[in-house]
C-alpha cells in the first residue's frame, strides 16, 4: 500500500509536471506569438518611420532649395539695387566735385574782381588827387595869367 501510494503520488507528481510543461509551452507559444507580432509591428513602424523621414527630408530639401532660390533672387535684386545706388552716389560725388570746382573758380573770379575793384579804387583816388592838383595848378596859372593880363592891361592903359 505504501508503494502504491508512493506510485500514485509520483504519477500525480509526473502528471502535474507534465501539465505544467504543457501550460508553460502554451504560455511560451503565446508569448512567442505576441513577441513575433510586436516584432512585426516594430518592423512596420520602423518602415513607416523611414518613409516619413525620407518624405520629410525630401520636403525639407525641396523647401530649402525653393527658399535658397528665393534668397538668391533677393540677393541678386539687392545687389543690383546696391550697384544702382553706388553708381548714383558716384555720379553725385562727381557732380558735387564739379560743383565744388566751379564754386572755387567763381570764388577765385570774385576775389580777382574784388582785387581789380580795389586797384581801380586806388587808381581812381590817385586820379582824383591828380585832378585836384591839376585843377589847383590850372587855377594858380589862371590867376597868374589874370594877374599878368591885368598888369599888362594896366600898363597899357597907363601908357
């Protein structure tokens, strides 16, 4: 009876181990199936991520290329405007320099005229002085001629 009991206990124990193995295999298969599903899902997500990254990178490159073209156009326009303004400034600088030269010429001419006017004033003053001297000399000579004529007439009348 003890051996039978022991046999029965061992068979029960073996049966339990067998059931545990079956349950463990079923659980392991279920986990393996879930793991395979997760792996497939992860692969799908990685593929979607790769497609999305490629798409976004292409879009960013296209956007950047478009912006780069736009910026290049703007830079070209701005450079053209800078060139126009630089030419205008150069032209205005030349015109300003010409105006400055003309002003200096006119100032020199005005200075020359002033100098000539000053010389003419000195000459005029000198001529006026000579005129007064000549006038006095003529008045003196006239007085002398009058005196001589009067004296001669008196002498003539006296004789």
